[in-house]
């Protein structure tokens, strides 16, 4: 059984659990609010659901440790709602008009309703996690709820840095990496942790799962930064060096700003031509930014795999779910998922 | 020992617990985010803290039932942070530039950072509530966390209605009352509940406490609507009939829109003169809005006191804390607090 067949088996269940949980909340008096949440989840006409990577990770980890799937579902549902709450608010903060091929919530319903809809989804993520008290011992449910909110606070710290960067000329690479850890690493780490926790695993295993997820999340984001400049437009669906055109302060660009005075001065051009953009991408390569980012992505990828190998030696031999976890990392980091 | 002396005793403790809890969160890497939260709480130079009514209510209820104050503090801290999270987001949604005599968070730091700061405070409220696992049995902590999030969802439903009202010509009075219940009643109800819960009280008492708090919150809000038109400017600090001037769709105004065609047509005037405002206030009185709102406020006030009397007969005779609860209601509803 490989990743693809497990996905085919699990994704419809994830979708059903997500929808059922929303349906069970008391929205009788405010159907319009429920519609906003349902729309954002990709369930209204024309929408398409996200990849559900976080709940998938939780369920695969739970199964790889021989847990019961039903014990893990409240956590899986919670993380997907939490992730989507952050997207609703991020879209307002970034003024993004589109996501997943449809208008964002704020663009369709206005900023006030979108802030409030995000808050509602945040509450729903919390309620879902507390559903663990029906599937797991009380101390596990409490620990999970506590970790969820430690991670939420970490997410807001990453987001605080990200918003701040817009107004800063330069950002130290370490600060940028801390931002990534908060915005992407923390929640993927929790997704892995909760798989082990709901399978009854103890602290040392949970720590390794967390290390695995954290590095997976960071590696994914650094690779995203790499592809934002050197990705194949046919695969990324964006123009060549799009992060230069949109002036996004990603890791290679911050490296360039600090290590190439020529790149730093070209960066001042407000609307660079495509020729100038290509020249800037070349400058990043010459000054070592491409190698730096590539090495960093490889290093964190190696760390993610090393943690997974500690838990499931020989690439998860003899354990279908563990093998699927290895495969999921490979697919995610090769951007085929 | 009356309310005033209990307040003098408890308020500094509440403030210390609130500050200590924030100080114990890991903000080393994002001191700027912590500053935003601290500023909103009224702790930065020139700021002034709010009235801390919700934590005070929790602590008084806990003490009236002979609970241990230290068991109740995590809940008290949580509710105050939760209330303040809603204020940060409400101020953005209402575009309010000022609160408690200082610039609001969004007005000072911009909308993106303010949304995110609210989310951080929401997470902090959750973490504080989960601190109950150190002072109470696990099932109490889980129940409290669950109730917190049921109330959060209820709050967002109230807020959804409130934002929707802006775009509607008329709103049924029942819908308006449901909005008030969500926006104000639910959290005050929880404040009372948690006092009993942390004192180890069982379901039937918690239900009565909830009923007490819910009616107290609703009565307070209806009275606020009353004072927005017929309040003494010297006491309210606002101009006469200020809610007419600012076009706020409060209970008396909605009653007037539905019961007086003359009021409904005057309401269409975009910028009424002070003479027109006074005439509209008179029309509200003539059509029965004043009596309707007064009776409604009195009815919910009576219900709040009746619930409290069930718990503490004879106005809390022989129980200082229970007496202080009665006094707190009287003072709150007479707007002297």
C-alpha cells in the first residue's frame, strides 16, 4: 500500500469528519456565518478543498504507531481548521484577493466579517481538539489543547515578524528563519506530534516526531523560496523569478541584499523589466544565494528524514504507514503534492 | 466587608496575575508583539486598565461558594484576556480609533498587526484557561476550556449579526436581542459559571450561575441602549441622544423604526440637527420605545437578581462575597461602576 492509495482512503474520511464537525455546531441562527466558513473550506459550488496535508500527517503518524484512527480524528480535524483560520486572517493581512481559484473571504464579504469568520474558525479548531476527551485519556486531551495554543502563539509570533519585514530594508537571515519556523514549522511539528500522542506514545517519541515535523515544514518553506526564483514556471504556475517581480523578501533575496551590493542596488528599482529581473536572478546565483538556499533546504530535509529514520528504521520497512510517511516527505519536497 | 473593599483587595491581585501570565509567555524574540498586547491592556505609559468586571465576577462567585481563590485565578485571567481579544478585533471591525482614552491597536500599528495581535491574545486566553489543570481536577479544566470555546463561537455569532445589521434597513427585535445575548450575555454567563466550577460546584448550581450572568450581561447592554438616548450627558460622558446622532441601531431605535412611521422617516435624514435629534428622541418616547426598553431592562435585571437569590437567599445574608455580588449587580446596573 503506497502513499497514493492511503491518500485515496484517508482524504474522503478527513473531508467527512471536517464537514460533520461543522454541521454539528449550532449555526441555526447564523447560517450566513456558516456559509463563509464552508466557502473557505472549498465546499461551496465551484470551490476546491486544500491538500489537507496536516491532518494526513497526523493520521499517518498515528497509524504508523499502530494507533486507532478514530482516536486521532479530533486532532486531525482541529489542525485543518486551525490552518484555515490562519489563512483567512493571512489573506486579509496580505490583501490577497484570491486563494484556491476563488475570491478570498475578505474580498467577498469585507474585512470586518472576514476577521470575525476567522475567529469563529479558530474557536471551532479549539472545540475539535477538545473532542479528544472523548477518544483519549483526559491528560492527553489537555496536553494536546495546551500544545495547540502554544503553537498558535508561535504562529502569531512568526506572522508578527513577517508583517514587520515589509517595513524593514533588511532582515537578518536568522530572524527570517525564525519567522519560517513560527509560521510553517510549528504547526507541521504539532501535526506529527499529535499522531504519536493519540497512539499513546511517550515523551521521547513525541519529541522526535516534533523534530521531524518542524524540519519538514521548514524545508518545505525554504524550497518554496528557492522555487520562487529558480522554479520551472511550468511546474510552479508562476512566472520566472516571480518573487523578485513581486518584491517578496524571501531567503535568497535577503542573502543577496546582504552579500551583493550590485543586487542590493538593483533591488531599489520599483518596477523592474523582465530583463532586469533575469539579471537580478543571475546576480543572486553569482553571489552564492542559490547555493546557500539549496544547502539550507537540503540540510533541513536531511534532518527531517533522519528523525523519521530514528522512529522507523530502514525507511519504514515492514510498516506501510511509515513508508507512506517517507514517501509523503519525498513527494512534498519534490513539489508533486 | 462591602463590594468596594473587596474590589480594593482583588483588583490589584487580578492585575498582577494578568501581568505575570503575559510575562511568562515566550516573547523574547518578538518584544514588539508583547508591547502591543501590554499597551492594549492599559499597562504602557499613559494607559489605564479596564474595569476587570469579568474576572471580578468569577472570583466573587468562587469565594461566595467557599472556593480557593488560587484555584479560580487561571479562569479569571483567561476571561479578561478573552474579553480584550474581542475588543482588539471589534475596534478594527468598527473602525474605532480610540478606547480608554488612547489610540486603539489597529489605529496605532495598522490593521494587519492588530488582527494578528488579537489572535495572539486569543491564544493567551486559551493557555490561561488550560492553567486550570494545575489548580483543578482534569475534568474541570477540560470542561472549562470547552465552555470557553462554545462561548467564543457564540461571541462570533453575535458579532456576525451585529456587523450584518449595519447593512440592513430594519432588524427584528428578537434578532437584535439574540445578538446582545451572544455579544455580551454569553461571556458574563461564563464568568459566573467558572466561579462555581472552580469552587467544585455541580451542574444545577452552575446552570443557575449561568442564568444569573447571562441576564446580568443582557440587562447591562439593554440599559446601555437606554442611556444612549435618555442618559444624562453628565454621567454617560456622551451628548444627549448620542446613538441617534451616530445612527447606531440600538433597541429603542429598532423599536421606533418598526412602530412609528414618523420616526422611520426622520431616521432617513443623514446629518440631523440637534433639534431634529431631540424631536426623534421625543418620537421614540411617544411611540412607546422608552417604556418598552425600560421594561425589558427591568425584566432581565429581575431575572438576574432572582437567579442570584436562588443561590444566596435573603440577599446573601451571612455571606460577604454573596452580598458583594448583589451589590455589584446594583452598581453595574446603576452605572456607577
